[in-house]
C-alpha cells in the first residue's frame, strides 16, 4: 500500500509542478505580447496612419484591404487580381471631374483604376457586378 500511496503523491506533485510551470510560461507570453502593444500606443494604429497613395486589390471574393485611410489629396489605386471583370463604384465619391469619375467602368483581370480624393470624409464603394463586395475609403486632413 505504501508504494501505491507514494506513487500517487509523486504523480500529484509532478502534475501540480507542471501546472505551475505552464501558468508561469503563459504569464510570460502574455507579458511579452503586451509589451509591444504598450510601445506602439505612442504611435497611431496602422488603420489611422495617413498615406498619400494606397493600392486595393480586387479579388473575386472582395476588396483587400476593404478599408483604407488616406490623406486629403491622396489617391487609391484598385487592381483587378481576380479572374472575372469587376468595377469600383462609389455613389458618395467626390464629384467627378474629367480625370476622376465616380466609377472605374469595367476592369478586366489585370487592369487597374486610380482615383484622387480631395475631400475629407468616408466614401463607401461597391462592385456593380457583385454588390456583396464592399469597401471604404477614409480621407483625413
């Protein structure tokens, strides 16, 4: 009986020691993950950083990235990386000019379209061939 009791205590100690080591490791991993987040609190998150020009890839499943932020006066370039024809249509895009219409027209695979945004705001857009595909351009000062 004493050998069985000794073995049971040994297994229990090993189990508890293993659990305490796992908790310590998890705590260190959490701390390590939090440290970069604290350091990056000083700078703006990537979604809020302003760019003067960005590229959005159009896939048959959607726009990637679906939301971009640019500076006022910046441009967005859409590139059709899919296998089908796509469009970029923004009903709320700034008023068109001869060089910057509200929509891309048909973009065949491999083709691209670029639009300048001179007005601050949120501009949603969709693909006229697939209205489940949606994106947004955020223009900031």
